[in-house]
C-alpha cells in the first residue's frame, strides 16, 4: 500500500477534505468499534487541533507533512492531562502529569492524537487479553486475538481507525501484533527513540515504534520521533532517513536466516513452506542467501523472560498506591502496599513480578539472572558475527497463526514460547521490521544496530519481490 | 526482621507463590548451553560516564504539579494523607 500520510496531506492541502471531518470520521469509527481497541478517546483535544489545521489551510498557510494526521497511542504513554492506565486496574484513574518525548515530537509536528489504545497490562502479554478493557479482537478474524502487547494499536491501524499508531516493543509487542493483523510494525534500534514517558516494563529492551500500513509511513513517523533526548540517557543521535535512500536495494547482497527457526518442530508447516518459498524468490533476484546458526528457541525465550521479569519486578515496585493509583487502605503501610498490589495487579503481572523477585534473590541470581546476562552477551556477540557475513537477517514473525481468544490465558508457558522469533532481536537491541508479506503472519527484517535505514530499504525491495 | 524473605513479602503480593510456567523458563536457562562464550557481563548496555547529563533541577510546570496532587489517592483538610507508617 502507498503512503496514507502523503495521500491525506495532499487531500488536506487541495481542500478535498477538511481535517475536522477526517477526525470526526475516525472518532466515530473508534467509538463504534467492536474490537475493544479503545481505552479512552481524546475527542475534545483532537477536534480543537483539527479546527486549527483547517483554519491554517483556509488562511493559505503551509502545513507540515504530519500536520492534521490522526494517530493512536498505546495506553502506556504519558500524554499530559489524559488518563494513562496501562490497561490496569491499579492505574485506571491515573492522569498523566507530563507528555512522553516521542509523543511530544509528534504533537510538535502537528499530528492529532485520537485515542489511548488497549494493550496487555503493563505490556505483560502476547495477546492483549491481559487487560481490564476486554480482549482485543483480531482485525481479520474477530474470534482470534489481536496480538500483543500493542494489540489495540495494530488493530486500529489495520481497520483504518487511525492512520498510524505508536506501540511499544519489549520482546515483540509491536512486531507480533503487526504480523497478526497484516500491517507494518517497526522496533527501531534500542535508543533511537527516547523512552521518556513510556511506562517502563523492561528498561533494557523497551522500544518506542510506529505501526502503519506502508514503509513510507513508517519512515516518516520514525524520522519525527528519533533523536537524542537528555531525559533518556540511552538515546543516541541519528540521521534522518531520506525517502530516496530506501527506494532501491543497492548495497544488499547477502541475506541470512536462522536454520533452527525453520527446522523447529514448533513452526507450522504452512509458515515454514511460505518462508522457504520467499527465500527462493529472493535468491531468484540474485541475492545470496546464507543459513545461519543461532541459539535454541527455549534459550532465547528463557533468557528474555528472566531479564524482563527481573526488570519489571523492579520497575513496578513503585506501584504501591502511596502517591498515585488505586490505593486500598489496610491497617498499616506494609499491609496497604500488599493489599493494593494484590487486588489491583492481574494474574499475569503478578506472575512476572514474582518471577522477577525469584531470580533476583540470593541463591537464584547466580544460576539464573547472571547466566541470563551472560547469555544475552553471547547472543549479541552472535549477531555481531552474523552481520559480518550478511547484510540482512530474515525470519518469520511467529511460529504459528494467531490463537483463539481465551487459549493464551490457559497456558502462559505456551504464550511465552510463542515469542521465540521476536525476543532474540530485542536482546540484541537490533532494528527489526514486520512486513505483511511472505507468511500468514508476515516476515521480520533485521539489520545491524543503528542500521534502521537498511531495514526499510529491504522492505521496499520485498514489496516488488514476493 | 528475618533474613529470609519469601517471594510474597519481596513482591508485596499476598499469597504469591512461584508459578510452574515461570519455573519451566528457569529450568531452561539453567541447562542452556552458552557455547563456551562465558563473557560474563561486559556491560554492553551501560552508559559512559563521559555521556552523563548534568545534574540539574528542572522546575515542574504549574499544571504538572496540579495533576500530581490530583493523582494523590487521599486528601483531608488540604493535606495529602498517607497510611500509618509502622516502625520495626
């Protein structure tokens, strides 16, 4: 699909549509939707901003490319004055005191926020069922999950309720729902976009990223949000990615894929066959394809979850009802903490907090947590070696198609294992894009750290190849 | 206070117990093959001391302060109320 942002921009400039009518239409679609994608609508703000854009156009003033473009925000981002719930009971009435850097940059560019979007509570899940706002239903088949944790954001984009949405990806939470709903979703290189103002899940892999219907829209939104931020010490300065620079596949000579992902018993025969067929089409274009060795899926998943649980146990320890949140009073301070957290956290969130505290405890930390850190280093080293041999790594997004609503909650361990193809790239902090091609749940394109441009370039190449 | 703390106390979650699903992950990591690359913790993800931001106080806006107060769970006679603090 071509750029929705460019198309709407032209329609606004040519006065074929008004921004107010556009925003009204999207707000209506969102309020009537039955996919449970909405936690709260930002109707007044959106309509006020739209009226200002219309006024500018009426006065003959130029507008920027993102000015007047309606977008959605996963409900883990602070937007001053809006409710930011993380889809949790604990924060169901919490009001953001400030705005996240990435969102502020979009607001400064004139984009119009429509909605805070449903997701797994605190990002804890792969299906967007761990939420107080009802399970998110898949855009293609509503009996299936929308994916997670950024499920509401992906479904809104797929259904054209938002032009683009901003998700958050810690272990696949942008890429997997993008794959489940047949759209694009980018996890940029860790640090390319500031994490300031996102509710922290696992700080060492949390990434802000765009979900959209075209490579061009991903590029535009990525450029708008990127950059060093004094409020997030892990950010780095990056050059803008030029539209012309990603039009050809020049410079991409070798593509790799992980043999064990494809030879695994866990992958569905259809996804395996489709993936291998995509590989053949790439070879037919004269690109060399190399099978690569990688860590076992169980090792990747357990390393990721060990570190993510340890980090989330620390990050969520602040949520005790003292200064904000749904405090439940008990006889003393300790009891108040315990009752507040016990009553307000979901089962999955509690499972992860407890797991995190287990691995950080004396007696466990050496055998599990420190080994997890060492494995993470080994995984990163493996990637460094791989990118000396290949320009791009291609992989399926998921081993299977989306499960039915209700199935993931019955078997948490199976849900963790379903993240096998996404978590490794998170641990490596690499730029990875889901494209809605190749297999039923798409393909992941990964490049070396800080080479997000190459990922987008290869995505354009795939559009014409498979 | 006892030196041994159970996960329910550590997590401030009543009745919390380790789960089977998570324990399976821990079994996997214990038996994982690290391919002889035991490069224990190279601190690849740390921020350089040369790159730290200045330690400055940034004043919050009036709106930000107002929302912080609004979010406070309990207020009485103009004061923000916390639970009774216990001493051990």
